[in-house]
């Protein structure tokens, strides 16, 4: 696994990212509404890129949202876009060695296949969530669309996802899986941290 490949790739595409992003926010809102983010929840927009969904997460939490991304050029752009929004803050960092604060909810939007070791990700999510905290892996593309999208990037940048119920198994040591659902144009895993973790 090499995070430096992921970092280099996303640094190289950051200036074009917002021209490419054409997410249908109504569809994303409908997916996020299933997470159960409550007003006042402290939310981490993990692998936030340029902050495509940071504003939407704030719509649910009505509280500060923090964005973390390994690619500095993405974060530079996010900071520019949100410079007059008090609720948003952004930071460059690799989540797999992130020493940051704890959160009530961690949302990984359109970024999960770039975390190449899902079991290690599950441990990091558990460490970074408060008691009863939730994580959500959300894609506004289906698994087949995702593979087609990622194949040209090669195995050093992303991995193909398993059928969602099989993929959810990676999280079951630390989480109760509340939802593992997929369709032609979405992929969704939501987990709540086990009390004994
Ligand atoms: C496909 S982009 C999605 C960005 C954003 N969520 C969006 O939907 O526009 C994937 C992002 O994951 C970030 N990323 C990958 N691995 C990471 C890690 N270990 N820690 C933090 N960010 C990471 C990349 O730098 C990249 O910006």
C-alpha cells in the first residue's frame, strides 16, 4: 500500500476537481439523511477533497464540520472556497496516522476505495469516534460504475469494492453495521461503534 501514490495523484488533479465534480446534491442529501447525523454532532468530512459535501454535512449537523485530506492542493482549494464560512475548517493529513480529536460522525464520501486496507481503516475509525459514534461510507455511484471509473488509475490508487454486505464484514469487529445497501447508482455502509470498543 502506498499513500504517497494517492497523495500525488490527488494533488495533481486538485485544480480541475471542481470542474469535474457534478454530484447531484439532492441525491447525496437523500443518502446522507440515512446516517442519522443529529444537530450539534461534531462531524469529520474524511477525505474531503475540495469540500464538495462539507456544506451539506453542516446542513445536517448545524455545527462545525472539519475536513481532512491527505492531498494539500485539495485542502488549499477547500480553504479558498469556504473562507467566509465560520462552520468549516480544513486540515492536511493522512487519516491512517491522524492524531486528531474525536468525532460523533465520520463521513467518507466518494473516497473509500482509496483506503487500501479496510480493516486498518475500521480500527482508525473506531479510535477517532466518540462513544456510540457513527461512520458512513457513501457513494453516489454503484460498484460497477466505480470500478470502471477507477480501473485506469490502477491498484496503487484504489481497490475494487466487494458486494456491500461482504465489504461491511471488514467493520464488524468494532462496529454494529446499521446499513449495508447498494444499487445501480449508490453504495452505502453505516456503522455505529460497539460499546465495548
Ligand atoms: C475521489 S476524492 C473525493 C474527494 C471528496 N470527498 C469529493 O467527493 O469530492 C478522494 C480523496 O481521498 C483523499 N484521501 C485518500 N486517502 C486518504 C487518507 N489516507 N487520508 C486522508 N485523505 C485521503 C484523497 O486525497 C482525495 O482527495
